[in-house]
């Protein structure tokens, strides 16, 4: 009987100790769970704050200087306006480049047109001079032939016909700009006269053309043939 009572008392003591320890353990476990939940909530809040801050910074990077948006709508409008301004500046730059290119092409075309006109005019004058140079000997022969006609033959129909042809040729040459160079009595001009000899003269001073051996002509102020002259010696 004594042994049974002793075992019963030991069992009751162990049960009492367990009842005292289990509430404390449960309390500790509850505190740990509450602390873990608090840490998780704090981490979630911090993450949300950082994400929101990053979004605000991303929006603010697109806003031009001098703009102070107060609401999200104003920020979005400012961002959209900045993009439109950027595109507008790009379009204006492209338009300016195209206008400059167009002006350069027009200037080049105008220069080409003027250069072509000058070349055509120069070619025409060169061809005209070539034809005039071939006609001048014919004029010289008319003058020599008419100069040898006696005075009593001036009214002869043949002579009169040759004289009329000669005058008509001179008139047509004058219309296109061919004119004779004045020589006799003029001061010698190497730009117009070709001196082939020197003579003495009581009528003219030294350096003055005394005789014209061959008549010279100009075409539009350009010498076609120099006058062949004799100049009074010093």
C-alpha cells in the first residue's frame, strides 16, 4: 500500500509541473508569431513605399524644367506636352533642313542657267565673228572696185547696182552690231589699230594715224579686225 501511494503522489506532481510550463510555452509561441507578423507588415509597407517613390521619380524625369505639377493628372499632361514639344522641335528642324536644301538647289539652278546663257552667248558671238571675218574681204573688194570707177562712169547702171549692193551689205552689218573703226586723224590706239609703218606728215602730229591701209571693224564693242594704219613718226 505504501508503494502505491508513493507512485500516485509522484504522478500528481509531474502533472502539476506540465500544466505550469505549457501556458508559458504557448505564450512564447504567440509572441513569436505576433513579432513575425509585425515584421512582415513593416516589410510590405516599406516595399510599397519604395515602389511608389520609383514611379514618382520616373514621372518627374519626363517633366520639363519650370513645371510644378500638383496632381497626377497634371504630371501626365506635362509629360505628354513634353513629348509633343520634342516631336514639334524635330519636325521644325527637318522643315528647316528641307527649306535650306531647296534654296541651295534653286541657287545652283540659277547659277547654272546664267552660266549656260553666257556660254550660249559666247558661242553665238564666236560664230558671228567667224562669219563676219569671212564677209569683210568681200566688202574690201567692193570698196576697191568702186574706188577705181572713173567719175564719168559713176552713173552707169552696173556701177550703180554694185554700189547699191555694197551699201545694203554695210547696212545689214550695222544692224547686227558691226561698225567700222575710225582711224585717219585719230590718235594711235593699239587696242584698235595695227601700225605697219611710219610716215612723215605736215597735216598730223606725231602719233596720229595718217593713212588707213585696211579698214577695221568691231562687233558689239569687240574688235573683229584691227585697222591696218600708217602712223606719223616723231
